C-alpha cells in the first residue's frame, strides 16, 4: 500500500504559478513511478507528468515547457511546479504512485486558473 497526501492547490490568475506537493507513505524508490494526473469538469482524467524511480520524466504535450516535476527523496515527496498557468489548466490534480501491478491515488487538490 502507498498513501499519498497532496497539498498546494488554489486559485491563481492566468500567467501565474502554483506548486503542488505529494507526500508518499513509503520511499519513492519502492515504487516504479510517481506522477500527476488531472480531471477537469465533464472530462476524463488525463495524464500530466511522471517521474520514474530512476529519475526519468515524461510530460503531456499540453504542459511541456510550463510544468516541472521534481522530487525530494529524503522527504518521500514529489512536486509539480506549474508556471504560465492557463484557464484550461483548471482541474482537480491527483497524485499517482505506480507500484506494479497497482496504481495508488491521492485525494486530489483543486487548481483554478482565472482569466
């Protein structure tokens, strides 16, 4: 089992920045990858970014160059730095941990970008 606790969401104007945090209940090295997904109203949950236990990152095209995933291994925490936010980034953001063969999810944190 992996418990995930997210924080850092909120309301921001377009062009602004936010940083999300996700604290895991076990070592980041004990999972295959961690990442972020998001779900906007009326839409399916979509991939945003992941980072593997080896440090390899992957991003959705819609956030490349604006979002950055990073981690603090000592704190078992993954971060999502979001810059140049757009109204279309508005969604509930979910932290994800993948430990074969299971996916684990946080409770979600709301990000709202006003125009």
